[in-house]
């Protein structure tokens, strides 16, 4: 082929028709194919070509139909330089994709024929196609055009208000997903050859009727708008449901989450081995109480448990570390104590921090002491069941508690039971 090209370059011909040669192959040494400077028409149709690189600076008409350039053109351009090409036919080449730069620099092209291929999108750069008049992609596999393709075509339509594109006999889809593309075509219908004859397939497998394409798009617009609002309503309902469910779960496990959060802040990163050994704890008991019951703690608890009972108590007015967050002091006090003694009174139930201490002690039992109860309830005042919060009511149904007797004989037995509970 290279020898033929050399001989042809010596002849001042204007047209060359080299067709129906199924055995012709262009090797690397044959490319780029050079033609006489005088040549204006080059017909290489029906040659089963699988690769081709051209040097055709003066050619205005190029026919490459009925070849096998699909795989080659997906990854390569045809040219080595700009040309004066005005017409090119690449129909029937099994083209499924064109290299994005294939028409870069080809500013004289007026007609591009890509009929009867396997294109699913028009994905090449059209910046140089300032004189394009006809883009024929009839009988391909196009269901819709991507946003990028639409932008490229808008450039062409802006440069030439009379530019046409033929999408006939493509399997266009009519759905809410493709509606932006369809609506774009409707607004620019003057650029689409045989626009009213276009047909499209619906999601249920049926096809639109001929001569009704614009009506189909308008009906689809109404349906998709309703569908859009339905999606918004359903999405909002699902979001509300998830939010309510999440809030309910968080509320149900709020004390567990708080406990884990504050424990993490104290950097307790390893599980502790809880054996029956007092030396593991700084305190025998953490005393949880309301400020209104401080007198009872000082005059009774400290006297009977520390002074007479040889125990060490964690009392927040005395033992909390100044400057630390109160929540951190509480968690640290509970975790460093064998037991937590809650002095239950009406003031206790009204105190946020008292209830916080009670719930943190519950979580300590579950998550750090292998289920062993560390909480002991002392009812300093007599309370009616309806005065108790649900969490406390559940605790007294499952765990031991004791009522403060407030008499000398009963006090002796009372403090013995408290000591036994601490050692249990």
C-alpha cells in the first residue's frame, strides 16, 4: 500500500475511489497514508480496514463506511494534522465509542455521518466543529444523551443556529430519569431531524405512538412532577420515621451512651479484672445524695461507716478533685468504689446529678462489673410508688434496698445491713 501511495503522489488526481478490497491492511509502516496534494475526494469504503491514520490536508470529502474501525477509533484519532475536510462518513464501522479528540482541529467539517453503529452516547469533543451542519447518528444504540454530550451539542447549536442532528431509529427511553434529556430536545426541536417521528420506549416495555413525541414528553413532565413530589413526601416520611426511631433508641439507651462516653474520656481502654479484693478500689462506697441531705451524710454515714466501720467513703464535697468536670468526678468516684450507696429522698429525685449518679452506677454494673450489682438503695424518706420514676421503680423490684428507721434500736440493725451490702 505504501508503494501505491508513493506512485499516486506523482499524479495530479482529484478523486480516488479505493473500495471493496477486503484483504487490504494498513501496517504501521504504511501510516500515515499520504495522498496527492491535488486530491479532494477520498473513498476508502468497504475495505474491512481495522486501523487507519491519514495525512489528507487538502481532502474535503472522505468516505470510510463499511470498514471495521470501531475498536481503533475508540482509542485513536484518524488524523496527524488539521485538514480542510468538510464531509466524513464513518457509517457501518461497528463504532461503540469515539476517541474524545477525533475531531479536534477539524473546523471545516460540515457533515459527520455515523449511521448504523453501536454508539450509546455522543462523547467526543465538539469545540472545533464551528461549521458543523449535520450530525447523523441514525440507527445507533442511543437511549439518552449524557449531560456532557448535551453541553457539547449546545456549543454547536450556538455556533450554527441551523445545525441538525438526526437521532432517528435509536432506542430512546421515556422515563423520569431521561426526562431532562427529552425536555432539552423538546425545547431545541428545530435542531432535530424528524423530531415528531421519534419514538421511545417506556419503563413498562411499551412504545410511544408515531407523530406524538412532543405530547409524550409533556405527559411525562406531568407524571414525573407528581412522581417527584411523591418521592419528596415519602423521603420526608422515611426521614421523620428514622429520626423518631433514632431518638427513641437514643433515649432508651441514653444512660448507657453517657456512661460509655464519660468512661472513654477517663481513658479506661482495657477491661478490669474484678476480683473480691478491697485493694482494687480506692473507696468502699460512693455516697450519692442530695445537698439537702448533707447533714445525714456527715453525721450518720461518715460516723457509722468510716469512724465506726473502718471504711473509706467517697463524698463529693470532700473527695472530688477541684477543677475536674463534675461528670468526670462522678464516673471516677463510682468506678473507684466497691459500691454506690444512693440516699433516696424527694430532693434526690429532683436533682439532675443525683439521678445521673444513680444511672451511671447502673451502667457500671452492666458494662464494667460483669453484671454484678454495685448499687444499693437507702430510702431516707418514705415515698409513694407513684412518686418514683420508672427506672427507680424497676430497680426496687429487682434489687435489694433498705429504709432508714430513724430510731436508736433500728439504726443499729440498719447500719449493720448497710455494711453487709458494701461487703457483698
